[in-house]
C-alpha cells in the first residue's frame, strides 16, 4: 500500500512540468500559428491553427518554471519541451490522417506529449518502468478531467 502511494507520488512529481506545460496553451495560447499557415505536401495544413507560437512558448516557459521550483530546471525544460513537441507531433499526424484541428484522436491526444517528454528527460533523469506504465495508464483520465474543466470554464471549445 505504502509502495503504491510512493509510486504514485514519485510519478506525478516527475511528470508535473510536462502536465503544466500541456495545460498552459489553453490559457496563454492563441494568435499566430506555429506552421505560419503553411500546407504540407498532401495539401493539408502542417499543424493547423490550434498549435500557436504563444501556446508552444508558454508551455515551455511554465513547465521550466515548475521544474525550477522543483529544483530540477534542466529536467523541467526537457519535459516541457518534449510535451510541446509531442503535442505538435500529434497534430501533425492528425492532419496527415485528415482529422481537422480540434478533432479527437484518442491515443495521440493523450499520450503523445507524455511519451516524447519522457523520452527527452530520460537521459538526464531516468524513470523506472513501473512509473512509466503508471503514467501511461492515468494520463488519459487526467487529460480528460482537465479538458472537461477547461471546457466548463469556457477556456476550450471542445472537451477532449
Ligand atoms: N494551443 C495553442 N498552442 C499550442 C497548443 C495548444 O494555442 N501549441 C491552444 C489552442 O487554443 C487549442 C487548445 O490550446 O485549441 C487546445 O489544445 P489541443 O487540444 O492540444 O489542440 P486541438 O485543439 O485538439 O488541436 P489539434 O487537432 O491540432 O490537436
Ligand atoms: Mg485536442
């Protein structure tokens, strides 16, 4: 029981900068899109209007700040950069699949940012397999919960 509590707390402490980074664009995003409105070879947008420069930058800034407060600034930077890269990569794949900006793609929307953020931070601060599996399991539920709250607060048009 105590072991499980420690695993949960350790995992959430580890991933906190990535979670915070992922939430920031909903509050601080908007404006000029990261892809500058450009299209990919398939004629569809590279990323779409929902991935903005301000959102991307605010995610890295907030996540890094959280990491600094935790006393792990480099990990915080890597986790939040990974979160924003993974989030954008998810949108890139969604556009290639013909899913419009804001449309849902179950795995990509919830795990994309998580996987890339752990990949980037792992070399600097490794995480045990138990914690990685725990985060893969709980993140979709946490993601859904925060999206529903953001939707109710009027911060987000859709609740996924
Ligand atoms: N957002 C932003 N900049 C980013 C990422 C997100 O401004 N780099 C903002 C946008 O307002 C976006 C909202 O956060 O609508 C929610 O982000 P998310 O759910 O990740 O994007 P989607 O709207 O689902 O867009 P996509 O289909 O491209 O994933
Ligand atoms: Mg979405």
